[in-house]
C-alpha cells in the first residue's frame, strides 16, 4: 500500500475544538447505570440518590462512661444537698456507646460521681434530659437523603452509607477506554526488561501514562498490543474495537502529517474526522472523530504532546460522560525570570519551575521539547501563552496553573546558575532530612546565576567562575557585577574538569591541543558558563583560536548533555566534569580541579530553608554520596569562603 502524507484540516483554536467536540458528543452524562457494593464504590458516581435504610444510631446510646439515670431523679442536687443514687435501682452503670437502659434519659459522667461504696453514689449537680446521650437518629434518620445522584463517593461517603444501612449503590458505569499504541520503533516495557534496548528503539510509556490519566478521570482502560505502522492491521484493530464494548478509543501516534501517520485515514475510512490540528503547542497534531458512535482520538506520539492533548480533549469528555468535572488547578501570579518567546498564532503551554523569592513568585522556563516528559515531572506550574502574543516579557506578572501546592513552592530553594551533578544529590538529601524543603535548579551558566541574583530571581547561584589573573574563583566576578549586594560564598564541592571522550579514547586525545585535528568534532558549553570561560582561558593560554576547533560553536547547557553528545557519537570530545563522564561510562582526561560555590544574598542566608540546605551539605552522609560520584573533593564542602 502506498503511503502518502496527510494534510491538516483547517486548524482550530482550543476553544473552537472544544466546541466541536462537545457539539458532536453532548456533555450530559451518557454512561448506563449499574449496581455495586457500597464498600467497593470509592470514586464512583451515583446514578440514583442514596437513601438511608437505617437510623444511626438506631437506639439511644450513652455518649460517656458513667451512670445512666432519669434526669428527674437528679433535680435539686447541689454541694449542700447531694442526691444519693443506688446503682441497679435508680441508676445504671454504662460505657460509651452502650444502649441506654429503659426509663433513663441522661448520663452522669464518671468523673462527676462521688462513689461511697458499691451500692451508693452521690452527685452534687443535676443533669438535664438527654445530656451526654446520643439520641436515636442523631446522625442519620432512616429514609433521609444521604447523597444525591451525581455525588462522587469518597472514603468518608462509605462510612455514611454503611451506617445508614445502604450496602449497595447504583452508580454510573465507568467509561471503558481502549488505548492503541502504534509505531515501528516502540517496544513494550517487558520486552526491554527481558532483552535490553537497542539503538532506534523507544519504550512505550505513553500508553501507561494515558491509562493512568483515564483512571484518574474515573474510567477503566485496556492496552492493545503494540501495532506496527501498517494501515491494514491498524484499521482492522480499530474496526474490531468499535464492535466491542469500548466507550472511547485512543490511537497513540499516527496523528501528525507524516507518510506513516495513519490515524486520519483510519477514522475517515471507518467513520468521520471532526478535527485534525489545534493551534496549541505542544499537542498540535491531535485529532478526533466518530466511528460507530464511539469517540476516537488520534493522540500525538511525543509524551508531553500526548498528555496535553488528552488533558484538553479526551479527559474532559470522559468526565462529561459521567457527569463529572475536574476541579480547576490552583493558580498564582508569577514573574518570568527571563523573557519567554512564543510563536504567533499558537497557544503555548510552557512548563516552569516556580520559587518564592522576596515575597514574589519567580518562574523559570523548562525546555519546551514535546518529547521531554521530565519537563512535566519537574514543573511546578504551566504558563499558557495566548495565540495572539509573541511571548511574555521578563518580570511581567502572568497567571500560572500550579502543579504543586503553593505551600510546597514556598518551601523551595531556587538555585540558578551553573550545572553540577551534586545538585541532584542535594535535592534528594535535603528531602531525606527536612521532608519539607525542596530544591529547584535552573542551568543558565555561572554568569547567568550572578545576573539572576542581581535581578532578585533566585535564592542562590551555583558558580565556578575562574579569574585568569590570579586563579581564584567567583570573588572578582562578584565584586565586579554585584558591587552593592551583601553576599555569602559557601563551597559546595571541588571538582575535576576535563575532556570527556568515548570509552577507550579511540582518537587518542591527550589534551586541548589535540582538538585542532580537522576531523575531530567538539561539543562546547554556552557562553557565560564557568566551563566555557575555563575553555576560552585555556585556549588563549595555548594559542588556540576558536575557528581551529570544529564544533566550538556547538553548545549544550549541562555537563550531562555534553556527556550524552559524546556517548551518542555526535561529538568526539567535550569539556565537562569527571562525574558526568563516569556516570555514562566514558573516559576522562583531567585538565583542572576547580571550586564550585554557592553564592547567597545576605537577606536569604539566615532563613530557615537556606540554613537547612547549608546544614545538609555539611553532613557526612551527603559528602560520602558526593565522593561516590567520582571526580569530586569535599574537603571544603560547607565552608564559608567569603562574606561581604
């Protein structure tokens, strides 16, 4: 069968696409009803009201330990004229929860009794009728409404249902979703576990993520076995599914405009395509239509695109089928630490880290790649840039949807600056100890970190800026660029910088001079990073010109990205730290041992969360974990090197 490229139908905005979706699939609850045991109904939606069959309590019960009496027998009791009670005659011992004896209507607490002997008790104050008694039906009265139809049953609801004698409930059937992962490159998790992973293979994570998102919205799901990019077999699978008892079908992959993207021709052949393409990033290629009355979605294959497409369209439809709604995320006004550009004509979902700095919320943009699932796992929030703008100005307050509670964000230490692998260790170590303080680190280079301090956009900067004049680190740059800022400089680690090269060093590289080989490719760090400054300093001292190194202008933002570039064969060498080379089992050629410090404004230094961080890096446990990475020294870790 000849493959041909798809052409997007007229693209719609998110709002227009939603209107089309709910016009074709009306939003009133559409799922049939079923009866289930109340104890198994958590998360289910009542299709009929739940009416109490029993009262709770269904008898008058003592609310205290003491003596049950007819209140009238206690009237007139006082310190001067105590009333004598005879247990077993006109008073009865009861414990909390006991049924009240006949002809009693009050309980005297045991601590208010003066026990004379086994047969005589005195009281010095009266009780009134029904004092310290749980009356029949106090909580629930038989036949009353416990919950209306449409109520979502919670664990608390279970207690009320059982107490009210409701042991079965009528609920809406959960939508059943079929998830069909497609793609020649995909492999099941089990297959990778058994056989390992080969170049060109991709683990199928999307079907698992979408399945969990379906469950989160009250649905059940079935994962279809992986399908290769074959129009005939894919069409047969979808046709078979529409004849089964599924309420929605998600085809993962194949929704874009490539020659082997088959979602559109499948839906068109078996039913009708209502929409193909939405003006949003990520998630633009999403499509949906109807086959045999069933909504069928073409979900983009990139992980973040798949999630955004689901959350904007398939997820809301699943909720509507059950008469549910998903609570709006908490929002907050945040100020971007740097300008965020955007493509005009497309609404963009920008994932950001957020921290509270100087009583304001600062947002740092995460990478925008649709394939980077970690940009969602690391994100504290999402900023939606409207389609009619080209971005957001640095420092301008905008609304962000929060993915973490604001209380957690307030406890986040924002570190901006140079990348180092020990920051990941520190993020884990601080959670081990404090349980509440967390770290958000953004990698913009050492100079970028100093500028973030200057703008009030972080709590501290990670820096390793070499002064070529005297070989010192950071201090001269602080004095030059932050002359009016009161700062503390605390050492995090000493670390080895050098050339990262492939295992066994096939090109026989011995030092920076060897990078001048015409056919040897290099991967550099971005301008302003301490590693780039070190590189330029060493090149100048050796008389090497930038144009003499192939790849000098190719840049990455982290040491691990440099190491991956070497591992993948994209570069023959890159300048980075020993720990990054060791982590990926690459060879390393040392060049210098340098100082990596944390630069902390004085106004933050004495705060509880910063002191928690400093105490954490001083622990022997943290130092031992750092040394285990290789290429690090901790002899100065936690030491205050400078204060001005």
